[in-house]
C-alpha cells in the first residue's frame, strides 16, 4: 500500500478550506509507520502529505520515474505564515515549552505583523488526560485559527491530530515537529547550502551525531530494504 505523497504546487492549494490536515513523510517516519498502525493510518489519511526528505524524492524517481520536490516542515511553515500575512489570518501553535513559544511569537510580530498568534504549551507526557486534552481543544477553538501548527515530534503529533481533528472546529492543522525550535532559534536548521544540495539530513547529523545516527543510518538501511522489496516483489513503499 502506498502513501498519497503530494507532488503538486502549494500555490494551487485552496488554504481557505474549512478544515484540512497537513503532515510530512520522510524515510524515518515511513519506517516507523510500518511498525505503528495508528501512525500509518494518520499519514495515509492526511489531506496533504508532503515529501519531507531526499529519501522520499529519490524513491519517487527510482520506483515511479516521477520527479517531486522536497517540501520540508520548515518550508510549509514559512509558506503558510506568508499566506496568513497576506490574508490577515490567525495561527495557533500547540506544543513545545512556554519559552520556545514566546520566542516564536516575538519573531512573528517582527516578520509577519498582520498575523495574529496564540499558543498553548501542553504537559510534557506521552498521553494527555481527558481534562488536559479538553483544555487544549478549547484553547484552539476559542481562538478560531486559520492554521494550527502542532509540534510534539512524530508520531505523537500526527496521531494526536488524527484522534482530535473532528473536535477542532476549523483551520489547516499542520504537524511540523522540530520546526518550532528551528523558528524560535533554539535549534539551528542546516543552512541553504545543505538544503540545496539535498543534504539537510547530513547537516543535522553533523550537529547532533549521537541523536541522529539511528534515524538516518539505521533507518536509512531499513528504508532501502523496503525500496528493494517493492522493486523485486511489488511490495513495500510506493509514492503515489
């Protein structure tokens, strides 16, 4: 079974729709999803599933002969902020710490002054209680955002959105994980040179080798096995 990976133009998407989920997929999240049915379902049922990784774009070319462009979480974040700036919209950040959220709000005020912002820092735990979850949903709905950015790392954020999207009254619900820290400046995203060369993953590995080794190298091999399996047995990953 394949994943409906986005291969279009963000400018042609109607971002004013009542509600839509946006997720990203890379080689690591693909492998994790194969082991986690809830995560796999959340990704496959995305309104838009962005190819956030050179592994996915190369897989598309090798398996299907299609060239698609990588769209990272940071890219869709910037794109939607610009869209909200042009439309005078509202966005809500759910996730991370109060300190990180404060830095995000401060930066948005400078770069996107027409965008109204609200935030919520949830408890740092694997699962929320019913009361905690209700408080989160009520805060989002009270602000009535056009875009909800969720940053709790994968697969927690995607599964939370899938479980709660029907309770969120409106807006594009976008899971972007590490982008909260990138935009706040608490974690440095690899620069444009790394990005343009398709080596952003290597830039992150150089900065955090211990944490990123398993993600990029171990799961890189696992992902490669899925690709070979698809090629030889018509099973495994497929970029639609």
